[in-house]
C-alpha cells in the first residue's frame, strides 16, 4: 500500500505500513487489536471517557485519525466519533465476522484495524465511529505543535475548544434490533484482582493459557493496587483465572479481593471463592487505571518490598 501524505499544507509527513521496529513498541493488546482485528473490552480501555482536547492518531504509525471535537458519549464503553479528522484518513470495508454484517474501519496509511462505523450516530453526520482505544494514541492540544501536528491546531483555536457533539446512546450496540446481535462485541475479556500480592502473582497468571497481557495499576474507585488480566475467552475463562489467582496465594492476603466489573463477574467470583474456601472479598469496581510513576514508586514498589521480605501474605 502506498504511503499517505497529510492533506494540510505544511504537514508533509507520510504514513505507510508500520515497520517491525514500530510494531515492536506495541503492547500485546495493541498488536491483537491493530494487526488481528480483535476488540478490546468496553469501559476497561484508555479513552472511552477521555474528554480532553486534542487528536487521536494511529498507535502504530502516528497517522492523524480523529479529533476530540468530533468525540461524543455513545454509552458503549468505547471511544466514539462522528467522523474522521479527514475523510481520506480511514478505509471502510464490509466485515462479515462473528455472525454480523458490519463496516470495518482501518487506517489508510498503516492498515491498522480501528473498529467499526455505524449509521446511528448524532448530527451532523449521523455516523458513529466506534473505535478501540488500543488502536489510538491521544495527542493533547498543548502538544500538537511539539509532536509535529501543528496544522491541526487551527480548528481548536477557531472554535475556542468548542463543545463536542451531544451524547447519543440509542444505537445498535446498546439497543440492537429484535433478533439482531449487538453491533459491538468484545473478543478480549478482562479480569481484575486486587491486594498487596498482585505483583507477586502477576508472572504466574501471565503464563496461564489464554492470557494476552497483564498490567499493574490501581482500582478506579479507591486507587488501591490492582492487576488487570486481559484474556482470550475462547481459550480460558474468568473462573479459571480467579482460581489461578487463588492458587498463587492472592486470595489469602489480608486485602486480597476480586474487582468485578459486571454482575456476572461478581456472581462467578463469589462462587469460585466459596468453592475454594478463600476469604477474599468481591468488590464492584468502577474501572482500572494504569499505574503512574508515583503509583509504581509508592504502591507497586511497596508491594515489591513486601514480596522481597516474604511479608506479602
């Protein structure tokens, strides 16, 4: 595929297929989504509720794709836009996978899988570009010039960072037509556990069959140490991963807990803990936040210290 050149005058960067070096910088989740057309979990991704001003670029190549000025609340748990930043930046193609008829969206230059577009969005386009956060990198307005995207500052300045499109939550993902599947369906699932032992249990759980990636971070509610496990639900189950965490001693820590994001997860976790005679709590969580440098220094580092002195339990 030939490289694509930016349409804005003075913005002469070109974008082609990502090189092996560029792909090597991606996380396992980003690779699964951009190169294998996987779909990340809703509400457990980086940008679904990001309201800052800026643009979204291809995580693999840096090609500009979407603007925060076109981002709206869709209620789906994925970042949604009414249109691309420039029409030529994306390519649409029919997608017949998973027993549905949908329109897949890929980046023009890099060919990265981004998500799907639906005809149930708000004005002015009536479109809903339902994208994966894992396919995107957000560049804040204040960093556009520094990162080489200065040509995209003008619309923000002209509108004084105007309001985005209104929320539009009645769509094929939230309210599918009778007899139809929901238009948005994750192919990657998530399990989140918490407590001072998660740093120690991370390596073992990460090697379990079907696990794609593990990330240390904090619970979105109380900022306590947590471990997010992304997994392929065709190769393992939520129950199996909770059992693996229990087997590694995570449930026996004083603050060990399973952080459930849905009522189904809550039910499965309680049953699994009961069957295993484990005393850990099951807590509904509002989400997961990747560890910041301060978290690593203070919280994750503290957990690592307890591990070293065998005081994790």
